C-alpha cells in the first residue's frame, strides 16, 4: 500500500481559485511506510451538465471521502483521546484510542512513549504509560506503574526515559526512569508531590517541576497496622466445625476483643480432627498483621495453624515474637499458638504484603480434645474508606473516629468483577443535578501531616457501562483553615476508564480526626453535563490516604545531575533551580518547563520578590525576570525558535500596561518583550501544541493550537469576536487566528494535548480528540468536482440552536431539530445569477445586517448578500424552495405577518425587486408546515405539499395548487387528505406525492395525481411500502422508475426502487439511526459493475446521516446497485452526535441523466448538424453541374454573349436568319464526354 495524492483538490472558494490547503498537501503524502492509507476510488460523478452545484445541510465542515481512515467521528464526550496522524488531505485520522487523556509523548529508540491518565490504549490495559510502535502500530504496555503520567523526557543517548506524574512504581513515587525494558528508580525515592514537567537543561542536567516540597516516598505511619479490616460482613464457611450449640458459628470470634471463652464467644472444631474456617469479602485488602486469641474452652485450643491468601492460594509467611523466648521468629505452614492462658493474644506480621479478598485458616494441631479460637483480627497500614459503609472499620476498631461513609440518592451494590471491591452504582436521569446522588467519605486520620488523597474508580468494561459513565466533582474539607475545597485542582473526574484507576485529588495538609472535626471527601455528579446516553451511571468505590515523608528543602523545582550516583540532600542550595524554588511562596507549583539553548523557562503558580508565575534561568544560573512575569498562573508553554508561547489564567503582565495578553502571550527571547496574539481568548488556556498547516499552496508552515476553557476568540483590529469551544489556532505567517482567515481553510475543532512533528519516519503524531474536515463551511458548500465555499458568513449555531438529529417520520414532524441550510436554488432567469439559500440559520448581509433563514447571493453584483431580517420570526424554518419567473417561493414552518398580510407555511419573495411582495392567500390548519413545492413543467402552476387544511378560504388539504399568474389557489382533485412530505413530477401531467396520506379515507404512502383527469390514485404497488415516503427521486431519464426512502413503523428507514412492475429493496443494510433526507441519481463518467437495480453508468446518492455498518455515519453515500460507499463526510459541533448531516444537493440544471462525455450531443444539435450537411451536399452538386456545363460550352465553341448594344447589333448582322431558325429543328447534342 502507498499513499497517493488526492484525486482532486479538496477545497475551493466559490468563484475563487482552488484552495492551496488541498493542492499542496504533498508533505502529507509521504507518511511512514507503516502509516499508510488507501485511496478511495473516484466516484466518477458527471456534473458537467448540471451547471452550478450546491450542497446543503447542517454542518460546520465538509470533506469528500478520499482515504481510508476518514470518518465523521465527533469529539469525545468522556475524556477518551486518540493518537492521531494526518491524512494526505490534511484531515486528522485516529491511529489508536485511549480511554482517557494522553498528556505527553516522546520518541525513544524508534518507539513513541505515551503518558497520561489512561488505563487502556488500543484496547490493551496500559496504566498511565505505553509504547507505540510506528512501524507496526502496536501498543506495548509498560507494566508496573499505577497512577497517572504527566511528563516524559526521552534521552536516547542515556538509554532511558524520565517519567513524571502522580503514580507509584517500584519503590518510587511520582518520578522514575524506564531503561532496559524495566522500571528503575532514581537515586532519590521520587518526590512527595506530583511532577508535572521534566526538561533537559543546556548543561545536561534534568530539571523536574511540580507540586512537591522534597524528595521522598510515602512514609510508614507512626502507628502501624492502624486500620482494622472489617470482618463483620465477611461470608464464613467451616470444615469440621463443631456442631455444638453456641460454638459452631465462626462469627463468634469476630470483634470478640475481650478474649473470654463461652457460648457465642468461641468457635470450636469437632473433637480430634483438623479443620478450617474460610472467609470471603466484597472488598480487597492488604493485611499487615494477624491477631489471634486462643481459646481455652474445656481445655481445648489451637496448637499449629496455616494462613492461605486467596484468590492466589498462597501460604503466607509471618514473623512473631515467641512468648517463651521473647525472640523474633518466623513461621509458614505450622505457625504455633501459645496455650498459656495469661497471654491475651499473639500478633503475627505478614512478611509479604499480598492483596486478597478471601482467606482460609487451617488448624493442623490442637490442645485437649480439639482446636478452636476466641478471636481473629486483621489489620492493615493502608487507610481506605469505602463507599459501601459495611466495608469500613468495624465498631470494635481501636479508634475513636473509625472510617465511615454516608450517601444520598438511590444507590445499588455492584459486584466487583475484575475490580478490587464491590462498589455503589447510581442511575441518574437527565438533566443531571449535583445533588442527584452523593457519597461522603470520612477517613480515619490518626495524625496530622501532609497526605496524598486518591480516589479509586472501577473500570467500566467489567459492568459494560462505558457509554453511560460521566463526570464527577470531588469536594473536600480537610483542615479547619481551608474549609470546603474543590479538589483535583477544581477539575472534574471522568469515570469512563475501561480498567481500574485512581486519581490523585489532593496533596497537602490534613488535620487529625477528632470529636469536633472530621476530614471529609464528597463525590457528586457534575451538574448539567452533556451525555450521549439516555442516562448517566455514576459509581463510587473508595478513597485512600497516604502520609508523605520527604527531605524537605524544595519548592516545586529540582535539578538532578544524572552523572552522580547519589543525591546530597544537604546541599540543595548549590543548584540555581533549587535555590530559585526556595524563594517561591508556600503552596507554589511549577506547571511547565521549556529549555532552549541558553535558557530554561519556568512557568506555574508562584510568586517571589521579583518574579511572578514565569521566570527564566540562563546557562550561568542567573535569573531572568521576564519583565516581572505575568499576573496569573502559567499552565503551558511552547518554544518556537526563540518565541515562547505561554498560556494560562493571566490577562496582563505583572507590571500592567500591556494589551491583548488575555490568557495567551508570546515572549520574544531576542527582543526580551511580551507580544500579543490578537487580543487573546476569554478563558484559561490549558495546552499550547504545535501543528502544521498548508494555506499558501507551496509548503506547510507551523501553527500553534490552543486548547482550554474559553468560549471566544476576542476581537482585535478588523476582526470581530469569534465563538469557539475551547480550541483556536494561531497562524504565525498571517498574524491571525485560523478562524478569522477569509480564505478556504480546514475545519479543526476539538482539543490537542501534545504533538510530535518529527516522529519516526517523518510522520506527524498528535494526541487529543479532533473533529476535522478539509473545508470549513457552515451549512452550505459548492462543488465542481472540488469543494468550495459560498461568499456567505453563516454564524456557527449557538448552544440554543443545538440540533438533535434523530430518527424521523418526516421533516414536517421534526422541524424543531432542523438547523443549517435545508435547501437552495440557482436563479438564472432574465439574465440573473442569484443563489437562494433557505433553512434555519443566521447570516450576515453585505451591509452588516442580520439575515434569518432565507438568503440571496447575487453573483453579478459583486456577490452581494441580502435576505430576510426581522420581517418574520427568527424561529422560522424553511424546508423547500421553488423559483417561478422573478419570484422565489419558500415553504416550511413559517408564521407571521408581511405587509399586514398574514402568512403561514409559505411566502413569496420578488428576486428582481429584492423585496417581499404580495403574498399568496394564507394556508391554515393545525400546525401548518409546507414541506415540498413543485412547479408544474411548462406551466405557471405551483403545487404545494405539506400539513395544512385550507388555502385562503378553499378547503385544500395536503396538496394545493397556486396559479402564480392570478395568485389564486385551487384544489387538485377531491380524494386526497393527510400530510404530504415530497412532491415529484413524473411528467407534465403526472405528479407523485409521498407522505402520510389518505385517498378516500384509505391510508396511502405514495399517491399519483393525473392533471388531465383531475383525480388521485394509489401509486402502483404502494401497498408494499412499509411506511410513509419521505424522499423520492427519478431512477431513469423517462422518470417512470423511481427510488423512494421512508420511515417504517419502528422508526427506522427503508429504501426501495420501483421498476415499472414491482418494488425492490436493495441488498444493503443501514444502521438503525440512519436518516435519509433526499435521494438523487447521478450519471457517471465510467461504468461500474452490472447490477439489476442501477444502470452501469449511474449511481444513487443518499443524503442525510447514513449509518453504514462497519464504518459509522456518512452524510452522503453512493449506492451503485451492489455496494454502499461513503461519499461526503461532515462535522457539526452544534449536534449532540458530533457529526453533521446533508439535506440536499441542489443544482442549476437538473440534467442528471445527460452526460456530454458519455451520451453525445443533444437531439436538437444532431438535427441541425444533419441539416447543415444536407445543404452542403446540395451546394456541391449544384457547383459540379455548373462546372460541367461550362466545360461543354467551351468544347462546342461557345463565346460569351455580347454585353453592349453595339456588340449585340454587330452580332445580329453576322448571323443569317435561316441559320438562326434552322437550328430549331435539330436535336440536342449528346452528353459531353471527358
């Protein structure tokens, strides 16, 4: 396989030269040998006889389907992201998917290392980090790390990858290296807080930035084995247990901490036999200590025992103090238990910390008549608090504030599956409110100090709820000074992880629990969140807290010399980086680092006497204050040839006086000054990512993509403010935003977290979630084989105009979901060239006024744009158009008053005069909608179909006729009622109508009207149709064969063809959510394989939202009689599905069955040419006859006749009269011979 150049340029401007975006994507055509994409065969549509061609729909961007890998996939709604590359037409294509964000990438030994907070990449369990092979596209999990990775630094020369984040691996926290296919700890034990950035400075040292205050690892609690494992809710079984009443239940020994014997307090075995007790739990735990109290009931007791952990079925090793010798001793399968009644209990410490959710204790030897126990207790160092309160510490725990939890809402217990414990699930109905269900955790904090708090989320694969999982917020009250805080840095947590994960939600001070204060963590759903499912499933499992220990002496910065085998923690200040960090205020955080050849830039949330939030250190260790820094935190930085792009929460420099630095700015290293990117954006910038564009047609150039929590690109210069959804692209060569450029540009929406523009094999790799198409176009595009844009500035739909594309019975019953351009027409009457667009949209007129729903583009008047303003309500929806003479008729759901005349469903517009003139008599009925208008061929009659009862004062349901010359309605026949969805003229005297109709009270889905007889009839075989017809198109030039699409009773669509004898369904499958808005046959320039349904030189285009099994949706698809192939792909950020849809292909000339390349000249031209040839032959014959006559005369001696009276007189005198008369009796001479 190899990548080929696009078959045609992907974009062009309406009336402008072809777009360089697609013409010069050659740099994308040489991706790696592995990352290849098959080109899709040209559909070979012949549009040469159609004149101007427009594509109407609900979309923000549009592409032809040119390469495998192109899709209409919308943006992720559950935090999942993709590793992507670029197709030859510039569109983003997914390589592998992750179930959460990919935050960092780097190249190591030919592979691409990925880091993030994912648990799965490419369907393979990969916690936090994975390797992508760009040659094979395979994912390799780098197992052994648990948590999240935020930063990577690949050092091929040193043969290692530095990894930073919030995780545990080996004996390290938050920082470690990967080398020789193994995790290798650094000479220090990581950091006591998260690491967010790692760079290599110009001196070769490794600089770590984050939210830490020292080197170190999690410390052991001052009171080990502090948390009691709850055995009360365990399920117990016994083998050879006693049958004696009061001694048979093993739960007798749970929480029996006073150690007394007796019924209900002791568990015994049968006499003189070994036996066991086994316990299983709904949660997992890692015990550190086992405490046993032996029984002395009737001289009985346990002498030796063995503890087996399950489910791994491993026999555990213990250490204990021998009560007789006082020495530390170990045991395995025959651990002794003293029979000394003065010994209250014995503690046995687990040598290996093994996670388990069940155990078995076997008694192999006994005292007296048999074995038994008075008490069994388990303890662990881990401090967990479970959402299921029965799993928390029991009442007998040695704590005044045992861990517990409370909940509100309707929760159910869900089996653990592959997770570590059972958990709670709550089904929440939309719209989601924050108090719909909550869980509050109260951990057992035994000592104040710095803690890391983690929240654990079970994977969604095990309970098959990935599509229903959503976002949650975490709030906490952790000390008496801070009050309630929005944890996780104020960000919500997605619960759509495929495998178990934890999120570190807090690092800082937690006060000890007391009778007056309890630290608490509350989990609640994010209010108003967008969901693709019908409801949300929220889960709650557990939280964990870890006491942190550290060396201290650091504050967010650490310089590491990799040439040294050890780290001297007593000499931190010898490093300029460490020393700079020590000047920052407490609770500071370094969030981003950038290293150039001469400086290291440090950005974050910190202040000191001279710097604020951003500072640089040069190669001599000198501080460069960067004009004092910026007045808000720095979230991200990127170096582009000495220009440092910076994003965050700032709006100015710390000194003030700058303009345009709203959340994004550039620091020029050579000029040492801050400059603006336009006027910035209106919200926080989280990521700045380099990417490439080709806008000139010559070569690609670097651009900078911004992702964050902003909704608008701010106005500057002549550029108005632009609405966006947290994504913007700055084009450096244009000194402007991509969204502002008045030229054909691609549609790019979504979010980018990181990129590699120099990945192996000259590829570009991106991480994020992107929706992209080759042309940015809102609602309408043009094509002449290439896609182009109209000179009309249609505003992207706002959130209030969100379309909910869904299954439909017809547009008539679904106008609330209509958005974008529904239909269009080209008016070329009276030497005009006007494009008419109708639908439900907002646009700008040439004079700056606002246009609602109906627009006119005058090509002969410098593409001037006019249209309806406030003459009608902006909520109006137009569904159909027709041009009759100088008048445009537009129908839909329209209700208002024009020039004091009421209108309902239908209006007329004088194109020549540019105004709303006299309106047709008003339609009336219950919820009037006009869905189709058809001009009768060679007549002035306008047939109007839809949902109405009367026209003017005339009863005229479903279909009515307007005589445009008289502006008068008439009813066609008297048999038809119901709702008409589509009208189609088969001939000048036969009209086909599809919809939910009745003829003489009989349900009909397709009817036929005979104009000459003024009567309706059921279309031949229409009873075979499974539901109302919504779309209809001619299948041949004679228009006596047709294609129809409609809606079945179950809401799904059907597609059928009538071949003059019967109805046939094509042998293709459509997904259940398919919507077919229109159908159209096209002639081809090259024949396809033979089929019974479609001629070899034709193909059927399905427009709408076509669900193709195994592919997904396509807005336009081609059916050639055997296969269904995507043709047009769209994106639409205003739809809940992410992709757009097509409504109609509209053309200037409806010559769909004529092709100049394959069908020859028209009949009229052939007749004229034949006539000319005939005339030519006649002239040749006449000329030949004249020539032969001249030759004969010359041979017989004829001379020219005299031309003067003198000559004539002399001639007459020379001819004797008898000779003149004598010739009359002679015969004619024979034919001349040559």
